[in-house]
C-alpha cells in the first residue's frame, strides 16, 4: 500500500508539473511469472481522455481546475470515464471536439455511472429520501402541481397555461431542491429549465438522484460533504431550519470555534471523534462512527417522520424507525453518557407527543367543519385551512426538528409558542362557524411571516 501511494504521488507530481500535453498515452506493462496469472498495470490516460482534458482546459478551465484537485484525478479517473456513453444511450450526443467519431458523450452523469465505482454508496442512496422519493412532490404530486402552477405560477390570476411564468416558481425553487425530470431536446442534450436540478433529479436512463448536490462537481470533495454547508442549500428556511438550528446548537458552537482545525478529509469509516470535537449533519446521519459504517441512506438513523402533519414512526420505504433510533443512539454514545443520550431522546419523544396532540385536535375540527360544508373549496382563501398549514408545515416542524437538532429557541419561541397561538385562532374560527353555521366574510389572517 505504501509503495503504491508513493508511486501515485510521484506520478501525479510529474503529471501536473510537466503538463497534460506531455502524457501521450497509457503505458502498459505485463507480468506473467505470477503462478500462471497475468497482472496488467496501466498508467496514465488514454489518447481520447487526454483529448477531452486538453480541450476542456481551454473551454471550461474552472471545471478542469476542480477535477485536477479531486481524488478522481489522483486515481486516474477522467472526463472520459464519466461522460462517455454508449451510442444507443437515450442521452448520447456529440460535442464539437468529437463530431464524426464513434465516441458519444453526455453532460449528464447519472447514478448508474457513479455505481460503476461506488456500487454500495449508490445502492444506499437510491433507498433514501434523497433520491427518487425527493422528486415525488415535483414530478408526481397533483396537489403540488396545483400549488406550483395554478397558485404560485399565477394561473389563478390570469397567466395563461403554457406560459413560462407558470413554471418559473417550480424551476427556481421546488425542483432546485427536490429535483425534477430531465427532458432532452432533438440533440439529446438537456433542455434549459429541466437541468440541473436538485437531489432527486430523474435521468432519461431511468435512474434518479444527484450525487453532485452534496459532492459538488468536479472536485467531488468528501470534506465538503461533511460540512454543514453541504446541507444548507435545502435544509434551511421557515419550514425546516435545520442548518440554522445546528449552527446555534452546542455542536454548532464547537464547529464555529474549532472547525477550521478539524481533519475533514479522512477516509470513509475512518473519520472519527478526534478528527473533530463535535458532530456535523453528516456525522450523525451518514458517517461511519463507532460500530456504525458509513451510509448514504439518511433514514437509517431516524425514528420519527418529523416533517409530516402527524409524526409517526418510520416504516417501509421511509426506514425502520425503531432500528433507526437505536442506530442514532450508537452515534451519540461516542461522545455522551447513556444517561445523557436517553434523556435527550425522552425529551424528543415527549415533544413529538405534544405536537401530535395539537395536530390531531385541529384535524378533528377540520373534519367536523368539512362534514358541515363549512370549509372553502380554495384552501388558500380559507383562514382555517391556511392557519392549519402554517401550524404543521412551519411552526410545527420547527418545534419538532428544533429540539432534534439541539436548538431550544427554535423548539420554543419559533415552535410551541407559535403553535398554541395558531391553535387558539383556529379554535375561535371553528367555534364561530359551528355557532353561526356559516364562514366568516373576511380572513383574519394578517401575516404568515417566516418566523
């Protein structure tokens, strides 16, 4: 291992000092006197790979600069290895540099390509809510389609269907986090507005999931993916301020104070306490720690669905909640005592139970109003339904996730304090409608500010 490592360093140093143009082709040497077996060692890059690198060094120097610093470059993986596709691929096209050759490429690199070298990681990732499940709201949900196009896209106020304005909100918000379906033009290249998108991105080859959301191309840094900033493109804001909560937690305080000294680039399953003095999002949800191996399925260490109108224990495609809780305890126990760990999760379970009580009571009121035809058909013009949405989707999530991420201020002031206020408003509206048998004329909802 040490000999190979020294060779790699020496070879790569020569490669980058002399320049790509001096590496003409792959050098191959065969050893046959090995008990009847043949060992073939290949060094360098193929002629075709070098052609790609030299061309893109001029056309997209930033991409090549990132790639040069990546572990892929150090391992001899080039543009050619990831972007070349079979001629019969639905994504097969040809850029100007290879027109007329038998080489076909695509700007799209799907998880199927990543799986050639990272099969376990892709298998775990595809089972997670970060792959196909992430894009379900954008690609498959009729309720979300109405929200994205009819309401946010302005159809309700006269913007004609098919007008690009009707999809602007989806393209710039929803799909950029959740992912969407990539559509191809006549040249087999992705149409503007359908790529790139978020973590659940769906490809023409049938695969789903966007590894580059966390490991930004073309450096694909493991250190970047381990930092909380890897998550704060999507896990922020009024409905799930996970990163904001983390940064204000005891863990976040240590990250702010000492994170610049932590060892971020240890190998997978070797990044352990000592390399860092407090966990990040990746430590708790994904990284190898103690007896737990690294996973790219972020549901493997979770008990509750904290994002839904009613929190229930995860099952099926969303994971095994009871097993997830035990896995998360195995994370905590690396730095905390059993007493501390049990106390923390007891508090979380009780907070979930309190939230569920509020939510189930509101659902009973809504059901009663619906049975008496006392709900408006348009939920966004109905103060009861609008307040309910903000109770579960915004302040209710903050109450539940706030404590889970170590943020008492989020759990209290931005959470339960606002929950009881919304609840009381809903209750008053419910009582008015039941008493008078009609819906109030004007909405009392004055503001739905983010916090």
